[in-house]
C-alpha cells in the first residue's frame, strides 16, 4: 500500500520545466527568509530572556533606515518574482500558430474528447510528444477545470463560453487527468489519463480504432440538417443572414455600432443567442438554437464555420493520414 | 499611562461586570460590551467545535484513498459546512466580536461602545444567521462548497442552498454593525489625552478591520441574495443557460471574500503587537509603520480579488494587474513581521503561554504569507490553483495565523476577562501541541498540492496516501490541542486563583482597572499622558 509515494510530480511537458524553475527559485528565496525570521526570533528570545522578575526591555522606538530596508528589499524581490511569473504565464497562455487542436467537453462527471480527425475518447486524451497541442474546451453543465499535473497546466471549463489551454508533451507516458473545479457529487470521479505517445505510435493510434466523422464533416452535416444554409447561403448570393465564408478571425461590424472579432466565442453566442450581436445590415430574425444543439454539436458547427475561412479545403491537420 | 488617581477602595472593588446582575435576563438583555463579548465567546466556541467536527470527518475520510467512510454526497456536505461555519460563524467574528468587543472601550478609556443597543442587536443577528445555517445543516446540508460557485449552486445542486445563503446574508449585518460601532467608538469615545498615535496597535488593527467590514460585507450580502434569487426565481444572472455569466459571480464573491481574509488576520496582528510588547516589556519597534501597514493591507486587499480567477479565462492583462497587486499586499505584512522581530531585540523576553502562541503565529503566518507569493505568480498559480497547495496556504493564514492570534489573545486577556488565572503548564502544553499538530496537518498538504492533488476530492490516487495519513495524524494532535484550553479555562473559572489587576506586569489601560473590570470599566475616567507599553525610562536609543 505504501510502496509508491512520490514527493514531486513527473515533469512531462516543455511547460513543466519552466514552471518548476520558477518554483525552485521561489522555494529558495522564501525558505531563506523563513529561516532568517525563525532564527532571529529564537535567537533573540534566548539571548534576551528575562533574568529578573522586574527587568524591562530597552526603549527603542524605530529606525527609518531599517524600515526602508525591509520595505525596499522585499519589494524588489517580489517584482522579480512577478516578472518571472508573468513570463511563464505568457508562454502558458499563447499557443503557437499551427498547434494541433483538440476539442474537449466537460460534463458531470466525464471528459469527452474529439480529435480533428474524428477520433473520440472518454476520460482519456492521447497526444503526441514534441508537438504543441491546443485544447478548445466547453462545458455542458457546470464549471469544471481540466488539469494535467505532470504538464503543470490547468484551465477552467466554463459553460456558455470556450476556454483554451495548450502544452507540448516532452516525455511519453500515462499521466493523471483531474477535474480541479468542484462540480458536484462525483467531482473526484471526474478523472482520467493523458497518454503522451511518440509521434509514430500516436499516428498509429489515430488511424486505428473506430473513428467517426471529423468535427468539420459533422458540422457540415448539421449545417444542412438544421437548414442553416437557407439563410447563410453558400452559393455566393446574399441570403437573410450573413455569408460565413472567410469571416472567422476577422472584425465584424455590428448593427447599432461597434465591432467584434468573429472567434469561437462569438460564433457560439450567435448560435445560442443570435440577437445579442447582430451583424450590421441584417435584421434579427434568426431563432435561438439553445437546447436544440448539444455542446458537442455547437463545437462541430463552430469547427465547420471556421473551416470555411481556411485557405485549403482540407481540415486543420493535413497530410497526416495517408490512410483516409 | 496614568492611573486613574486613587480609586476609592471600598465595596466598588468587589462589584464587577460578572456579578453585577444575575439570571438569564441580565445576560440576554445586557448592554454591557463585556457581557456581549462573552455571549459571542460562548456562541463562536460552539461553532468552532462544530466546524472542527466537520473537519475531523474530512480527515477521517481522507485516511484512505477510496471513499469508504461516507458517501460522496456526505463528504461534499462536510467540507461545505466546515467552510461555511468556520469562515462566517467563527473566524470573521472571532477576535473582533469577542476580544475587540471586550477590550476596545477599555483600551481607549471609555465606559462602553458608542452604541450599546446596536452591539446587542448585532449578537442577536449573528445568532439568527447561525440558526439558519444550523437548520440548513440539520435538514440535509449544503454541497456547494463555502464558495457557492455558480451555476452549480443556482442550477445543479439539489441541497439547501437558499437556507444556507440566508444564514450568510443575515450574519453579514452583524459584522457591518460591529464594524460601524467600532469606528464610531474609536473616533468619538477616546479618553482625554488618548490621541490617535497613543492608541494601542490592537485598536488600530480593529479600525482597519472595521473599514473592510463596512465596505466589503454589503457586496457578499448582495451576491448571495442574487444566488438565492436565481435559484428561486430563475432570474438570469449567473447561469449561462438563462443568459447569465458564471464568472461574474466569482468577481463579486471574491471582492468580499478576499478582503474577508484580512478581516480575520488584521485583528490577530493587533493581538500579536500587544502580546509581543507585553512579554518583551518593550515598546513596539516602528509603531506608526505597524499602524499604517494595517491600513495599507485593508486598502490594497480590496484590489487583489482577481487572483482567484487566474484560470477562469480572465484576460492576460487583468491577470498581470492582479498578480502585481497581490505581490504588493505582501509588503505591509512583511513590514509587520520584521518590526515584531526587531521588537524582541533587547527586550526582556518571558515565554509565557500568550508569547508562545504569538511566536507560533509569527512563524506560521510567515510561511502562510510567503506561500501566498507562489500563488501571486500567475505562471506558477496555474499549476497549484485549486489543489491542496491552496488548502495548505490558506489554513496557514486562517488557522496558523488567525486562530493562533485568537489563542494568544485569549490567553493574554483571560485573567482580565474571568478574573482568574489558568494553569500555565497546561497552557504551554497545548500551545506546543497546537504548533506541532498544525504543522503536521498542513505542511504535507503543500507537497500534495504540488504533486497535483485537487481540493474537495472524496477519493484520490493511491500514491497520495502517505501524506494524507500524516495530515490526519496531525489533525488528531491538533484537536487535542484545541480541547485542552476549553478544559483549563472552564476549570479556572471555578478553581483558578484570583487574578490581580495586572498579572503579567504589562501596561495598557486594561491592566489598570481591576480583574474582572467593573461594569463602567473605570471608577474614574482615566487621563492619558503617553502611549502604551512604555516600560523603560524614555531615553531614545537609536540603532541607525
């Protein structure tokens, strides 16, 4: 029962090494100050212990020089920590262009994962070593948080919007996947594994097994099943809704002034709450699709609309699957 | 401090606030701040042991990796009730409502607080809020966590959220009224000669705390009201399915609940400043720096709430602003620690139990504060957010800090409050047990957190077990350490030696009036000629 008890987590991503360096720096600085304070207090308490019942201490009222010293030095040290923490944060936040994208949906109490090629997983996430992976995450019900300790990354999964995180696995292996935001009865059961594989093994895994439609293909089918294409026409004629080709990532003028960037969040909002931000020149006639499409289907629709703005007709990860 | 002349030494000596009036009515309808402090003492002690019981059930469950002592539903209710009871019904009222209530009027030479009836009202409001929480607990409990995060609390949980939220809402008013009472009292009721810079640091700390109580508490009251409204009436405020924003709740909640930590820790810092001076027989080093650092903490503390939202998709720049402000709020705390340390230098140090608790406070608060820096560094917080690292950090502040400070204060002023001396040997033993038990409980949790164990987990992977067993063992020692004072304090009331007015050879107006004090605190209003804790003849000894 007590054979395996680590005191430090595995370091299995490029990010983990950066986070750990900062951690050890802060550990060293804070340990030094803790020991300094403890040493001074214990030392003073022993040296100046009361020897006679009516002894009193020496009247010392203070020292401006010392006050400045112990204000400025901690200030400077914390600013170094701030800058270092901010640097690590920037790197954790900004996924490089061309990162492999994977969709994740959290629901009480499981993780559903869909790869761009159509592979689906539940409570498991297979990723290749050495390649940046970006997760686009949404929730079907309450807050969750996707947490891979071995990679030192975490992001809340929030209903009603998309959150992102990214990492580059650096060491093949199987690692814990936890839900870190309390989400109800079986919160501690909302766990799984992240399996980092060498690229060749990952390719083999990706092309094996029962793949289904890719999110883009599934989104295209939904787009016509839900008759989106009657208004958002795709034959270069203007319908009742705006044309969606080459819109993703661009600034859009809104009715009533203002602009918005057409990102995943805006596309999602326009499906579930179409009257919130209407494109300039259109009347709000679109019905809401809230409750008619699941979070997964929303992600598929978003993936499809996104693909309409991609230069090549191929999906995001071209030339990886000769077999399909 | 000048003694109130020669107080007439006749029957007035024997009549004090404890024997001036008998029967339940004389307590439940009292307007005496000292009796109201004791009403609070009794009620928060009950809540403390209730919250402690919940904590012990949590530690019992976590002894093994599998959830085998209780069901997940029950476990989730345990940590929720532990948090709600400890935060809102013990920690927030603890030092202000008991020690502050008892001591502030005496320390400034007043007969009572400015509004004695409001003071009694605030205790009744507290009890009413507590009753709602007990009803929520007895009728099946709440499982949202003390943080009431939406949309779980408004849309998903099927437990007694509204009852518990009502309890929190009501008890907030008790806090607001206490803060208001303190501020007016400190402004208007000081004895002749008690200038602002002669005020004991305990009073300064409570002044800063009262500002937070008045400015912050209305926000939490509105926030839990909105939760109840969304839950009951389906108003779309926080639930995205109704058009709301769940992260908005986190902003509103932490706008109060982060400063609330300072409501707990600032009064404890005030206690430590008094105890360190009394047990070194030396005036504090850097009086005005300590006084103003309390105000700095109160102000900057309102601007750091966003560090609870680093992983909730907040913008990068918001994250950076909250990060730098969170680092800044650490500086005034560091200044206090350095000043206390310098106060011990060339003091006449006696390690009686209040001083042991105070030194324990400084050590544990230092660790708690320094680990806070890890969480202010955004890049590092992302990994440890919502893990046991956080749990360990805030227990070092709230238990290692606030409760150690409360214990230091209780031991220091117990002879004044009860008029009796407790057993110093037992008190030293319990201080030692609490220090050891506390560290054994919570230090392993830092390691668990960096390993990645998330908080609020009913079951966990096997490799975390050794550290969890250590933690539960520590909690067992800690609970003995907390039960002991309960026994020897009660024992002292019946069997303890009578305390003289000043059993420690300390200074301050509270030590010039008899133990226990008369109802009107002083037979003759004192006239103040200098600050507190001036033990040595006042010769300036610079060390610049």
